[in-house]
C-alpha cells in the first residue's frame, strides 16, 4: 500500500481557470500536511488543457519529460486535457506507468468552485466565479469537458475577494469559463461586480474574458461609474465574416459586435478592448479572412490573440476540412501585422498621460514592470518601487510594445468603496 506523499509540486497548462484550480489544489495539499517542493516533489500534479491539439501535445511532452526528470515522484494528471483524452479513449494517465501513478491525500472532487486565500507567485490573484458553458461553438470542446454552466454564490465570491484584499493584494481578477453566464438567483455579472466594488480596502478589480452579448453593454456603464473597475475588456471576435461566425455558431454578427464596441466606448472612451481571432476555420475563404483583417484594423484593439484553427475530435467543425496548413500560417502572420498596427495606435494615445502601474517585478536596475489599468505592459522608473504596490507614472515613451513611465509621487491609494 502506498504511503501519502509529504512533498508536492504543481505544473499548470492553459487558461486562468486552470491556474485558479491549481491554486485550490495547492492550498488543499498544504492543509493536508504536504509541503510544496518544486525541486524534489513526492507527488507531481500536472493540470492539463484541451483547447488545441498543440495544448494536448504539450501535455504529453511535459508528462514524458517529468517522468524522466523526477524518477522518484508519483504523478497525477488532472484538468481538461485529462478529461478530453478519456473521452477520446487515449487517457493521458496511460503515459504514466502504474507504479508511478499517484493519488491525492484527499478527494479532489468539488474543488472547482471553492475559494483561495493566497496567490502563489502572482501579484494579481484570480477569483473564479463561474464554470461550464453550453454555447457549443463549432470548434470548441469546453462544453464536453466542463459541463453545463454553474456559478458560485455571491457571498462566497465577495468573502474570497475581501480575504485576498486583507492579505495585501491590490488587484483582483474575476474569471470563469464563460464569465458572462454568471448568475446567483437574480444577480448577474454586473451586479456581482458592483457589489465587489463596494468592499473596503486598497484594491482594484479586473475582468477576464467576456462574450460579446447584449448584456455585456452593462459592463461599459459600470466601468464608467466605478473607479475601482479597470477599463479593459477582453471581448472575443474570432472572425470578421458573418458567414464564418455563423459556421462557428457564435451567435452574433460583425455588425452587432461593432455596435457593442461602440456602445462600450461611448460609456468609457478610453476603454481598452482586446480580443481573440481564430484563423483558418473550415470554410474560411480569402475574402472572409480579409474581413477579419479589416475588423481588427477598424475596431482598434489594444491586443489581439491569434489562434490558428486546430481541429478537435467530437466537435462539429472537425467534420469539415480546414484550409491548408501553409495558408493558415500565412494568414496568421498577415493578421498578426494588422494586430500590431492596431495595438501600436492604441498605445500611442498614452504618450504624456498618467498611468497607475501594479508593479509585478523589479529589474536589476530597479525598474518596475507591471500592468496599468488598461492592461498595458508598462516599465516604470523611480525610487521606492516594490512588487505588489500600485505606483503612478507619466508615460515618456513606448519601446518594444511597452509603455515607459517615470514615477510621480507616492504609492497610489485605492479609491474609496462606493456608498
């Protein structure tokens, strides 16, 4: 009979939700009496992702490498990649020889919607408020591995935020699989955010990705009225072609997306909009692709994440051939250039402006690097900088896609909670 491990380490692939769930496991392991030891773990937990074929391949490569690197460690595979691999009949756990397969000193079931108390290695803790999705976009396996939407009670979310703020964290990031589906009885995401902004303490609040839906417009009004809420939304576009959006089962048109973006910016003129674009979806023509390039240029995104289409078995899109790999690669490169032009134009508007930077790290020269409120990477220079603090600076230039700022005054206090 195996004895319980006394040391552990966690490796995480994938999204912010996976990162949050790894933190939940880290805290449960610690409470069970185990000590985190990345150099010589008795139990190695690998939290996997399934969103692309590349993510799956990365997980397989990582498992094999860690089996050799830690020959005495037991290994446990968790996450979306593990669940998806089991659906396909090629369980990732089969890569681990039976004598090396570990087990938790507790049952990991039900961990998904609990609470964290600290954020290992992070200046900006994640708080997961929602799980699951039933949108069934034609390319996506997430509904298969995450199940139907579920939400945490608002009281638990607010208590978790309050605890993290009390622990000294200055920025809290709300996340979920489909964040806009959050609902606790009659309370939606906007209502939850509004309540969170009323909590006491020195902090600011940020949202991760939200889908382009009609109710998303309420977030723009909230950002305009709540100083604590960062003026940045990640709003996935995926394609600028209505024909492709319909094939993707995205549920909106490019015209509707433009109207939503205009509404959000009407409420908050300096709002940063970032997005995702999927290139090479089955059936995407050159004309469809050009519409995506045009939309990226016209909508003025602050950042664009470009994903070459990856066929995922069990999805609707996997039944249709995609464009040739060389075509997809070329289109991704062209769209990347358009995205950089849009991002450069957005950043140029910050020259001479004052920004508030959450310092995440310090260089050997004492420069601080972190994110300002619009989710722009910023390097700030001046005395007294320290990780975890928010500092005000004036933007003096832009280098390699980063704002460069000079420190102004003392650390920034949080705005007071709303009445």
